[in-house]
């Protein structure tokens, strides 16, 4: 075989959102211009090995092949430039050259990507609605300036995130001008799903290889503790690697007009198989982690040393353990973004809708599994603390769960007095346990015991807000009546120290249908919207856990800084602090968000009707 050329290169390999990216290093003495500018892509057979390599591994690569146009190269890779470590022979049968940026972990990638989505949904991102016309030429094609690498976005540490339009094969294809602005955004949305999955696997690899397989950590953990702490993390990683491999192959087949939603749909059964048990184990995982910190004397020190390793980029173990929870919800959001950009009635829309629905089912099943376990444990715990005055009340039931609980003050109108121009009403504490089917009023026997003096079914409660009607009385007061059939069983004046405290009890006792306001709104209606700018974990039963970029209809805003909101994407309702959200002030952004939400609901309902 005659050789047309033989060239030697040195590369630094980064396992990035695109794990096959090679970055040329400056050689000493300097190599030829062609060598310095070379950018080589490994084929899939090499990728499976490259995933095992650590970041920033210096490699020498001897490429022996025929004519450059033949696209055939033979790779001999030496880890740390030592022949004995790794040697991989493979053929590169296509001339692709991709561009991808430096290595980042999924935690950073996800954070920056979500921040960008926040800007888009608030109408602040260049290229959205009002500014969209300036991003297109007169013929409707994307303007050249908008296709530059500068359109990629950066993290807080300066890591650049590559866009689909920045891939050399895309930029030099001569086809990019044939893409409309919306078509380009659709491909970018698909490309983000692929690159984020690769970044996710990089973080999972650290969680498994660096933490779970640590010999030192294994020696201080029992088998059961290790199982509860890491659960099925290796299985999650394995399923995700196979998912990414199929996504990579799709890109190789057609980098210009590739689809990903059919691959997502195909992998949904496997995703469900590993995510459901991992997410269900969450409660045991959290309890085990806290117990090990406080009861295992060796665990904190070993964990601190592992977390200080540069490979972790100063991120704690908990940020790696929570990744599967974050990824499955993020994956749904990525498919939703693709669905928003598909042509109505197209095959792409149909496939994206099916994938979106399947991911919704997985998330709903995961949430239900966690919720049912926590609810039953809570009922068993409460059953030991709540006593009834001379009555038997079976508290534990599969269909019952706690909605809200807490202290309020009972206002005693029988012994009121007048001090100057104000009424003085004595108060005494009362404790409320509100379940989905009944309300219990009790007095504390001691710190953790309660004696119930009256209870009623949830459908036999009546409440009236009196704060605006009782002049001269401080506090936030409402009147509660407990009935039995048509007969009044008990009535009581209840006082809260805050407006939000009163409003939260009233809405908990009389919840309205959270979908009414949203479903009745047409795409031309303008409803108040806020967007989550900082993740919030619900602290009480009536609160709503928020993820960054969530858009919510602001139903009620209290004077003491609480918001009752309805999330547009799933209709979930709850309270959260006002400091975790920002008002969406752009009317066009609000209308677009509502229009996108209505469209997704329509196509998913249509699909469900066909099934």
C-alpha cells in the first residue's frame, strides 16, 4: 500500500458536551501549519474507549492513510504518550470535522443553559419576537452576523458552549443560508439535547468512578449504606451512554437535518427502568447521607478529600447524586423546546409530542412513587402523636395525605375588652391538621402530642375572610365553620400573624381547580406571569418546588412577600417566596409563553385522545 502522507500530531483530549472533540496543542518544535490546524474526529468504535479516559489526557496520534480525500485514517493512541497504556486501532471512514469547546461538567452546563432559557422566555434574548426581524436578512435567511461563533454563550468560568451553527461542517456546507431563522433554532434545540447528554454522562462518570468506586470510601461504608447512597447510579450511567451513542450516530448520518425525538422515544422504556427506582430511593439516600455525616467518623474526612480533587471542580458529592433527578426533568424541557419549534401538523411535531408525553409519564410516575412513600410514612408518624377525645378515628388510609399543618390563634370573643379605641381579644393557640379529606382541630398536650377536640370532612367547611371587616382588631382573621350535614358543628375565629399565613390556610381549605384560569385563557389573553430565577425547594406541604426557568401564572401576591402560583407546564399550584421569581414585564413574551403552552396542551391532548 503506497502512502500519500504520514503525519504526527499531539492532542489534548477533553471529555466535553461533545466527548469526541480533539483540541490541537502547540508542538515543540512547531509542526507544520496543517498539523497545527488539524481537528480530528474519532469514529464511534473509538468513542466507546475515549469515554473511559480522564480529561486533559495528552495523546500522540500517528495517522497513516491514503489520499486525504479518501477519508481513511489509522489511529494509534497512547495515553500519557506511553505505548503500553492504551492502543486503539480504528478506521475513520468519513471526512467530518466538528467543533466543540472545552470541558465542563453538567452542573455548569445546565445552569448556563437554563439561564439562557430564562432570557428567552422573558423576551430578553436576541432573536426573540421583537428582535427577531433584525436577525434575518431581507430574504428571510439568518443574517451572517448571527451565525458567528460569538453567538455561543459562556459560563461564569468562561467556558464556551458550542452551537450547531458553529460546527465547521455546517458552516462550510453552503446550506446554512437555506435555513430559515426558525429552522435554525429547531436544529440548535436538537443539538443542545445531544451536547447536554454528553456533559451529563461526564458528571455521572465522576460520580461512579471517582466517588462510588473509591476504595477508601468503600472501606468505611457498609454494603447497605453504599446501596442507599448510590442506588442504581451505574445503571443510570449505562442507559445514558447507550442513549448518547445513538444520538451521536444520528449526527454522523446527517449533521444538517438530523432528528433526535424518535431516539428519545425509543429509549424511554430504558430510562423509566433505571430512573424510577433511583428517584424512589431519594428519601433513603438523603437520610443515609446525613446519618453518615453525623455518625460515621471516617466518612466526612474521606468525602472532603474526594471532593477536593480537581476533577470535581469544587462541586460536592450531593450535586452529583441529584443529577438524575435534574436530568429527567431537564430532558422533558429540552424535548418541549424542540416541540415548540416544530412545524404544526408535521411528522417532527408528532414524534416530539410522543416523546414529550412519554417523558411526562416517567416524571409523573417517579413523583407519585416518592410521594406515596412519604405520605404513608407521614401518616404512620402522625398516628402516634394525635389522639381523639373519646372517639375512634382511623387516621391511616391509602387515600389520605396531609395537605397542611400548623399553629394559629383562636380568638375568644366571649371575654373581649375595650382599651381606648381598640378591642382587646384574648387568644389561645390551636393546632390544625388539614388532610385532603378532613380537618382536625387540636390542642397540644406537650411538644409532640395533640388532642383533637373537633373534626369535619373537607366538604363540610365554610370560611369567611374577616380581616377587612373587623375595625380596630389587629392581625389577619378569618371565620371557620365546621358542619356535619346541614348542622353547624363548631365555629371558631382564627388569627394569623401574617397575610400570607391567612391566605394560605384559606386556599388550602378551599382549593380551586388550578387549570381553570390557564385553560380558559385564550392565546390572546394577557395573564400575569413570573419566572423562577433561583431554584426553590418546598418547605411546607402547600408550597411549590420551583426549578429555574419555570413560568407561573401569579394568582395571589401577599404584602409579606409570598406568591401563590400555577405552573404553566403542568398546572401544579402552590406558594413560594417572591424573591425566587421575577415578573415577566414584556407583554409579547407573556403572550408567546401562553401561546406555546396552549399549543403543547392541544397536541398532547390530541395524541392522548387518539390513544
